[in-house]
C-alpha cells in the first residue's frame, strides 16, 4: 500500500522522468532494507528461498487484486486535499480583498498628504540645510591651517 501511495503521489504531482527514476531507486533501496530487516527478524537470521517466492507472490497478488482500489482511494484523498486547500485559500482571499478595497481611499489620502508634507518640508528646510552645510564647511576650513606651497 505504501508503494501505491508513492506511485499515486508521483503521478498526481507529475514528477517527470528523471525525478521518477531517482524516486523509484530510493524507494526500492529503502524497501529492500526494510524487507531484509523483517525477514531476518522473522526467521532468526535464516534467509531461505521460499521467503523471496512468498514476497513476490504476495506482491503479484496485491498488484492484481487490491492495487486498483488503493490507487482510486489515494487519488480520491488527493482530490479531497486539493479541494480543501482551494476552499481555505478562497476563504482567506475574500476578506483580504475586502480589506484592500476598504483601505484604498484612506491609503490614497495618506499618500497624497505625505507627498505634500514632504514637498513643504523640502522647500522650508532645503535652504536651511544648504546654509548649515556651508557654515560647517567654512568652520572646518577655519580650523585647519592655511595651505602653503612649501
């Protein structure tokens, strides 16, 4: 069933050929390690050929009989998850859109007011700032001794 879950997820997400190959190799290696561990525990470190036959027979029967229903259940689960995600996304999106519509006029007024205050401050403070800058430069030059060529 884990293989069918992985297989259906891979098909649902459309991994592509390279990712599918890499994922299949990783899944196969992990499942071989897990199977070997359980075979070892079940048979007290006695690894027999009938274990491999039983595993292959069980896999074949599962793929022929139960795999179709498991895949359908997995795809139904994915559709349910997708529907719930879209529903949550819409339920969050609607109040945010309403807030954007409600806040647009105050934001426009604040934007206009901030630009107006910036321009007023620029006119009033710009001349003073230039004058202060000039005074500081002259003061700094007065602190240094005059330059001579020699």
